[in-house]
C-alpha cells in the first residue's frame, strides 16, 4: 500500500525501531533498534542472509523496489549472524526468479522533481520450469529537500535459477547500482532548529550549510548465489555466498558547531575516496529427526566474512557563515584526497541450534563460537604525521535459548535469552595506538503472540531488558582516552496489532516504550542515550471498495508519533515530540482487464508538519522530511 524511497522508510510503522535518526536524508539506511544505533561499525543490514559489511563512509544501500521483503529482527542475533549490534538487524531478501510470467513497468512522479522508472520481468525459460530468470531495474532522479542538493540512482539486478529436481535449487544473484549523487548528508546545530537563533528565528527546513559543489557518489557491485539441496527428508544443505565491491567519493563542506556569538556556524571539509571489497559465505546443514515424541530441527553451520576498505581522505576547514543572513550554498575550492587508512576485518564462526517440538511446546537452544580480526594501517599524510599498523584478534562464545507454548486458541506465550558481541573501533590518535575488547549484549525477553485460526488477526506483545557491556567510556585517569568499562541498559515494551476487520477494512497499530540509560559510565551515568524516544506509536487504516461504481478504490490514512528524545549524550537539551500523518489513494485496474496494475498517490507528512527529527550532538540536528506527494502507475501485462 505504501510507496517507499528507502528501506528504512518501509519500517516506519514497525514497533521498536526509530527510522528518522538522519531526518530527511536517505543517503544511508541508519536506524535505531531498541535504543541502540546502527551507525558505522554497527550498521546491521543483511541481504539474503549475509551482512553488507560497510566501513567508514562506504556502506551499501539497496533500493526497496529491488526487494521481495524487508524484515526487522529485534534483539541480539550473534548466534546465527556473528558480530552484530545488540539492538537487532534489518534482513532484506532479493527478488527471485518465478516460474510464472511476470512483466511489470512502473512510473513515478512527485514533489522535488522526482522521476522514477522501474521494470520487473521474470519467467521460466523452459516448459518444465527447470530454468527461470528475473531482471529488475530502475532509474531515479530527484532534488533533495535541501537547496542545491540532488540524487540519482540507477540499479539493475539480473538473477537466474536452476531447479534440476524438486529438492535442488541454485539461484545466481547479482546487484549493480550507480549513484552519481546520493543526496544531502549534512547536519545543522541545535541553534536555529531545536532552539531559535538569538534573533528569535529558525533556519528553514531546506537550509543547506554546505557548498554548491558538494558531491557524494556511490557505486555498488554484488555477485553471489543461494543454493539448497535436500538429500532426503532428513538432511538439507544450504549455502549463501556473495562478493561485493563498493566505491564512494565525496567532497563535502559541513557544519562543525556554533560560535560564541550564537549565530556564526563554523564549518569543516572532507575529501574522501574509498574502495571496499568484501566476501561472505554461510554454509548450513539442517537435520530433521525425532527422539521419542520430540521432533528436532538441528542446524549446524560455518560462516566466513572478510572486508578490506582502502581509504584516501583529507580533512580541513571552510569559511564560517552567518546564520542571520539568507545563505545560499557557494562554490568551494576543494583539494585532493591523500592516503589515509586501510581497514580490514575477518570473521569465522561455527554455530549449532536445535529447535525441539514436543506436544505444544517449542524449545530453542543454540550456541556459536567466533574468531574475529580487526586491523588498520595508518598512512602518513598532512594530518597523520606517523604511519602505523594495529590489529586485534578476538574469540567469543555466544548463545541463545527460548521456549514457547502454542495454545489451541492461537495464543503463544514465549520467553527467550540471547547474547551478542561486536568488535570496537581503535583509538588511532593515542601514542601508542590502542585497541579495545569487544562490546557484549545480553537480552531477556518475554512476550505473547495471538493468531486466531478463524480471524485474520495478528497481535504481538513483548517486554525486554537489553544490556550492552564493555561500552567505550572516558578514561577516569586520562580525559583524552577511553576504556571499555561502560554499560547501557534498555528496558522496553513493544505492542503491535494487524487485522482485517472486514472484507473492506484493514488496520495496523503499534506502540513502543523504551527506557534506555547509561548504567555505568565515567561521565554519563544516569543519562539517556541520544536519539532514543521514550514513546513511539503508529496507526494505519485503509478501506477498499470491493463492489459498486467505486470498486477497486482504496483510501488509506495513518499517523506516526515520535516522542521527545535527548539531543546529545550529555543530555544538555531535548528534541521535541512530533506527530506526522500520511495518506494514500489507490485504484486497482483489474476491472478494466489489467490484473495487477494500479495507479496510486501517496502523501507523506500530509499536513506538512515542520519538526526536528533528531539530534546526535549540539552541532548535529536534522529537519524531518517535508510533505512529499508521489504518484505511481504500475502496469502488469
């Protein structure tokens, strides 16, 4: 029903996740899950079961049109996925070849001069469906909300499936994406956004503090496969493999903070060129068997991933600007990028998990052992006077367990325990350079799921306590250094209901409560992590006319509430709450003999609410997205 420009937008009505941590920017799919950010090393985005392994400014983004589905997995997932953020992961699944013919062309037009064309073709290549293909692609161009900023994206994803028999499936997967411009990726100070400037005014929501020739490009190439073979009714082997190369280049002027007068914005610069290569493979054996009255599904597997990112970067300063003036981005003479760093990582993991079913009970127990390596080569340049190399090798055991009971009436209560671990960044500027032990996550969760057999209703509820230990905090003996002695605890409640109330009416509702706190920290103990609202809620409903002169017409509307949050780790200021409404009008063209075709108009931020989406520091705040109107025509033939 909704039309999304990014993967994170697809999760906007999902409990437990904050999708607006970067405001209107869609340069990256950064989210906050259960109070824990997914920026940088912690960007936990997975495609077809394998991590997208980003680094520095070089993180892959997948267009939602190229995906079959997007799922949010909350809580620690290290037992099956290895090193990861404790909050959870985003799992994306690529579109796969079909044996039935599929021919789709899609056109989009919208505000900010949005133009997009997409196509999706799939079919069997022979009469018995042994060979099939799929070819999906798109081209998009749009202006960004901020002045002098735009984005373009061109993507294509050829895939091919071979099914020699009912028990064997081999699918070749590929994804190629070029973005000459990825859009705005700056930020603004709290002065002029959260708070008025000394003259009582605020900055406009299209304000761009950068240069007119800021540029930010990205290129992605991915090739791999998904393989499954069932030896018999007991044993099945699966393997996912992918090689990827990503390049990014940027020349950016950005804000670094407000001057003492309260209205002069200091600015910095970055010139950055990166080339990242990564490889991932996960091999899994499934064994289904029984011990007496207990049915088991036993998974054993091994996975391996490696990443290497070659970075040339230079940092500098740009002339400050007076926020009292009507500033329009001006040309800035950027220099070149210099050798900066070579970042490398490797991980090998062995895992096993048993899911046992006895009567109406389901028990899950799993464990994993990981070997992880992080390494950085520091190169000499004008801002890094000394070369050097630092590496750290870690090994970690993590485990999870769970139990749930399935009642005949559709109610399934459950309890689970899970762990995670994640390597920490190095301190490259101290002498000598310092490596830190990995952070760890631990979660207790209890909940219930209600799926009645005779009603199209799904209701879920969960309460949890999630703790991250070994979090980096200031060294009490040296204010310029850090030690892995901090702890962050998040306690929360998540509620969600989806229901087809009648043949015409669908409803979705969710509520999120998050109580996050620095429970151990040199300077921040008792504070709440930035960008984490205590309350969030959403409600969506749509009505479809199934007969009469309006047959095929769907009207939908909904709203999202984002509660107030702290704008920096010191909790020196708060970002106010916001409520945003969305709407859709869709018409199904099936009554005209065009099954699967439709025309639709989606409106995000229907009332054009002006709000600050979030802040991560006093100098880093983001305006929320303005009203966006997008018309979509989808034709299948």
